[in-house]
């Protein structure tokens, strides 16, 4: 399983919007791009998808930008994964053959548990997480 860069960027951008949520002020695209080091063109595409999924809204004008549509406590990693990728584990290929059916069931079970865990993490908890520093001994 691989987390796409698009999903990673979406999570990072939403964390920044979560940090700014209490201010009630929209955050400009160029500021989001700079803070999270996401290319502005790609960020605009991602924000469009997040807007379509109703996780963010945009405000026009000189004081415009992007805001979360719900509080950070109400947006989970699973919500973001569904908005950007359609879910966490997308099965592809054909599931025929001697092992195909059973293997499909196993992957679906793994996907179910991953979705349950992703639903436990909300933007408020992720945005407040402190960096963990690892030291080699």
C-alpha cells in the first residue's frame, strides 16, 4: 500500500487550515503553498477536490482564501482519504484463479481495519501533534 503524494498534501493543507480554524479567517492559497511546501498549481487542484467534497469552502476577494467547512474535531483522515482517493485501499486487478477470491477477502478485511483506524484520527489531533525526534544510538 502506498499513500499518494496528493493525499499527503491534502492532509498537510487541512492540518494548516485546522490550526487557523479558530480565527475564522480564510487562508490564502499562496500562504498554504509556502507553509506546507506544496506546489501552488497542484494545491489549487487538491483544494478544488476538497471543496467538491465539502471539506473546505473558498471565499473570494482581497480577504479571501480557504476555510474548513466543519470543525477540525469533525474531520477524520478517513474523510480526507475518501475525498481525495475514494478510500484507503482500492483493489485492482482480477480476483479470479485459485487464490484470487480469498486474497480479495483478506485485502478487504485489511482495508476495513485501516478505515476504522483512520476514522479515529481527526484534524485537531494531527495538527497538534508534536514532532517526534529520533536519535541513533
